[in-house]
C-alpha cells in the first residue's frame, strides 16, 4: 500500500497515511492477557519495524525529503539508534546536500570510541555519499 502511494500520490498523501498508521499501531486482542512489560516491548518492536520498513521504501523511491521527516519522528520515539539508522541518515543528508548534518553523522560513524565498527559496507557508504558534495569542506 505504501509502495503504491509512493509511486502514484503526492508526498502529502503519503505523510497523511503515515500519521494515521503511526498513531494506530496497537496490539491485537491476543495480547490482552500478557504481562505489561512484554506488551510494551512488543509494541516498541512493532513501531520500530514500521518506521524501518517505511524508511526503506522511501529510500527505494528516492523520497529523501519524506525520509527526513520520518527519521525525525522515529527519533522522537527514542528507539536505540543503530548503525543502519546512521547510514540511512547519511544517504538522506547527502542526497539533500545538507553537509552539516552529514558531517555530524560521519563523525559518529568514524568515532574510534563509538560502538560502530569500520567495515567494507561503511567504507562503501561513506565513499558513495561523500561524492555527492561538490565542496572541499
């Protein structure tokens, strides 16, 4: 459904659907008898999965402005920020030519004391995203 919207509708239509879906993510009735902590953990996992899937679709269709908005909403949910999240943000900021935000993510990924390891995937992403900037900063 989201893929069809991204192909045939405007960004505004996509964001309206996003807001409706985001607000209505809940457990089904089978979760009524489960412990509160389990319910909370599962709901958080479902929401994260929703955000990750939507961001993946937006990246596929090169909807970088929309992806930036969804990323900001995802940050408000206070999920654990993973390496994949940082890489998506790198791609978005490079596509939108937002060098200052890009540099912030770049520094996080290359921080020697940080939790991210430098591997071939990271090197590829950094190389390809850096090429979009035409400045010597």
